[in-house]
C-alpha cells in the first residue's frame, strides 16, 4: 500500500508574503526530490494552502517529510497527514480526481493533527492513519510510526534554521567539515549545534527509513 500525503501550510492566512511562502515550499519539495528521489508523485499544490503527494511506502513518505521540514526556511512550516492504503482516481471533465481509502486516511490524519496540535501536542507536525479496512499488521505499523514521528517532530520543531540545514546535510551523508564550510563556521561549532539539537537521533532515524 502506498502513502498518500496531504499537507497544509501552517498559519497561511497570517503570512506576510503568502506567495513567497508557496515558492519556498515548492523549492524545498524540488530540492528534496533532487537530493533523495522517492516520490510516485511529489507534493504538489492543489487548492488553497494544501498540497498532495504519493510515495511508494510509508517509510519513503516519512523520509521525504523529514527532509522537507529540514529544508524549509524559518517562518514557513507545514502539517502532514499521511494515509496508508490504496488510492485511485475518479474521472472528471476537468481532470481525474484523487480518490480512495488512502486519501480518506490522509484527511483523517490531518484533521486529527489539527485537533491535537491546538492542545497537547503543539510541536507535532505529522500524523499517520491507516485506511479503513486495513489489516492489523498495517495498523500496528501505523501506531509505531506515529510514536516515532511525534518524538521526531519535537526535536525538529525546536531547531533553528541553521541547525535544520546541518541536519539535512548529515542525513544526506555530508561530512561536518563540508557543512562548516557552507555555513562559514568552524567544524567544532557544527558538532556542538548538532549535539545540542539531538541531531544524531534524527539522522539515525532517517537512515533507517531509506532503502539499504
């Protein structure tokens, strides 16, 4: 079963430059797909502040979402509802419409995230739901994945823009020396920033998601 992802832009109506935010997101999506291609269909703007994309597995979707969050600039962030299940399309005169249990689950996931983000989990940015009728192994996998992404989101949401850039580079295997040169800082400063942010845990988790 594929991972269908629905994303929306946090606080889109309050952004000073909504167009610039949209451009930043689309550039980040393109960068992630260039650096670590995996999408069946990369996240693409649909209507309003929403984007939709399809990934071949839940692992691929989770890896892409992490890189995308790390690639976004300060002031721009998204929520991600991930649905695990079958998807399809409904023919329409204006073009095929995305439909199916995977998309229903993605909508359920992002609605659940909206509700909980307001209260107990303000740093959460990702929620996963199994499609209706999914068997117990898939539901178990979704429960475990949610436990992982909620902890991951706490770390990533707290990172500065520079730290996110450093973690992005480490996820791709770039050495600290190269990252230091790119940022114009010392290798020691890179090491300290990564350590204080808990980056090693985030990077190790990412590497577990990528194909061996």
